[in-house]
C-alpha cells in the first residue's frame, strides 16, 4: 500500500517515513517537518487534545458551511480545517454559486467550460458550438461561438477561428453547422437582448455557434446583396441581405445594376441594394413571381402583337411566319418550319398553307416559306400546230391565278429581251406585263408566218409584288423556209459533184 505522494516503507496507517498519520486532519498523511500541522477536519473542532464533531458539522446541497474559528490552513482547499470552537454554520449559497451535495464545504463558482444551473446542481458542460471562459464568474453561462469561430467538443473554455472567416462584398458567409440569428453584443458577461446594427439600412444576419470548421463564401442569390467585405465579425461574416425590391410579380422581370463577382449569372453576387422590376418587353414573358428575368419566347416564335409588354403567359408567344406548331392546339414551344411546298405569312398558331395549284417551293429547299411568293410558279407549257405555212402557238399556265407574258423576236437576233411580269404602277397595283412584254390572252393562239423565237414567263401578282416562273423559249423554223434552205443545200451538193 502506498500513500499518495509518498515512497519508501509505510507505517501501519499507510504513511511513508517522512509522514505521520493524522486522525484530526481527517485521516491524512501529513509531513513531519511541521509544514502540515495536524488540524481538525472541517465540521469538527479541537477540544482538549481531541477533535470533536460540531453540532452543525455539515450542510445540505445549496447551503455553504462556515466556521469562524477555522485556521484557513492551506492544506484545505476551502480553508475550513483547524477549527477551535463549536461554531459551524450553514447559509444559502450566494447568487451564482452552487453546492450539489451535503458536506462541510463552501459554495463555489462554475469552472471554465461549464455554466451555472442552480445553487443545488452541478454546473452543466457547454455544448459544442458554445463556450465559457471564466472560473470565477457568478451565474456563469455558456456563450455561442461568434460568427467566424467554432468549437466541436463540449466543455470548451474558448472557440477557435474557422479557416474561412471573411467573405468579400457580393458573397455571404455560410456555415452549415451554424445557427442563424441577428448580430449581437458579444462583450464578456453580456446577457442582454440581441440587437442588430443595420449595415446599409438592413438587418444583418449571422450564423452563430458553429460546431465545425465548415464556413464558405457563397455568392448572393438574386434579390439579395452584401456591400461590405471586411474580415472578422461583424462585417466579414454576415450573410447576404434581402434587397428592398427582392422579387417581381408575373409579367415583370427582375434586374440589378451593381457589379460583382457573379460568375455566369448576372443576378448573383450583388454588392448594392439596387434590385428593380420592369415590365417584360415584347417577345418575352414571365409566368410566376420571383427574382428572375423575363423568359424569351421560344425559338421561331414572337409576341402575338408588336405592342405586347408585361406578358404573363407563354400563350402570348405565337409561331412566326413560316412556322407552325407540331400539333394544332399546342403552344409556341413546338413551333417548327413549314414543310416543303407550304407557306405561312402571318404570326399565329394556325397550320401552314399548301402552295397553290401550279406552284411549288424552290427546287432543293426542304422547308416551307413565310410568304406566298415562296411558292414558285410552274413553267408555262408551249404547244404548236402548223396549218398552210402558218404556226399557232398556244401558251398554258398551270396556276389558275397566274397569267403569261411573252416576247417575240426574229430567230437571227442573238439576244432577245426577256419578257417581264408587271411592275407596280403609280397606284400601287401591278400591271399585267411590263412593256414591251405582251400579256397573253388565254386560249387564243399566237399566229405568225415568219421564223420566230418566242420567250414566255408565267406571272402572278402577290402581296409581296409580282412573282414569275423561269423563262421558256420556243425556236421555230417555218416549213417554207425549211424547204428553201434544203433546196439550196441540194443545189450546192449537185454543183460540187461536177
């Protein structure tokens, strides 16, 4: 058996060679050199040569024991040993102190890392995220780690700095393990109501009592801003604040003008309280309220009216000319090009129109057009008949709403002027053919007896102006000229043989 702090041979009471056993001191081994005199234990007093139990020798929990005659010997942590009189007393613990068991001891303060509960209860350990840094504070209470600090273990006397303890303007401080709250006075011993200094006229929010080193800087979302970016509490670690105008109703788009570290989204990272709402412009709409811009009409669609603004529905967008919904009754998200040989010349959700009889889309084009003029006229058909040296040429135009313009020229003319469809007259109405082109009278053959080149084009007057087909030419040698030509050939052959 060994006595605490002693070594060497022990006496029957367990004390070492340089120690003596003292009953009056509560059965302790005390030094023999006189520095630790044998005194009566707390709750007893010296009477003659022995220690006698006091009438009041112990106190209940929540009550403090005292003895005016105690020697306050340093061997006793509370100085209650060595009493010489039967003067033990019990008194309630002072405010902010505690004693949790019946004993002849004094009431004490909570140690650092723990907080006061009551006069009869042990102090409670501060939970993670909170600390208490004093050993002699009345009614000691744990305090949240300030924003930018954390503590992971319980009963902590202090908090440590997080790695990210400052965020620039335009970015809010965020800790997943922190607790949201306003700014507050964090002076030692402060127990008042939290208050909120107002950076930029807005209530600042922070995250307190973090239990992990998990702080990050997050770009302010649309409708929020952060103007300050200094380090530490409070300016560097407050969260983004809500703008005065932080959202917009349907039909109005949200925007801001302040610059910031906004990544790829111009609404993120605001550094000023500058949100605003504007009616959605033509060709845009916004269905729901929120801090976001208006949406553009889908591809190949536009507002149903050029004066439309503040649209609140996708139905305000209709398919452009040349486009139609994939299914009738659909919306503008399904607008597709008209198929080949079709056209659509208005905004709307109606189907495309097939090109009129006698017309078709341009060769090699796989989609339709946005005007009737997209539909090209079929080439006119020329038929001839010969009767007694005269030639009749009949021109047929396939389209029922088209007509023909023609030009005649002698065959020996190298370049004959091409026929022209009518141009717009002064009154805005197109003429049938542009002179010297001649309008063909349908059903009446052209008759002539000399060698001729006939050039014909089909014409139609559309809302976009006159349209035309390709030019079709007919070269005709009359029979009498043909016989005369071959007579000379035959004559030349006879001469050359002699």
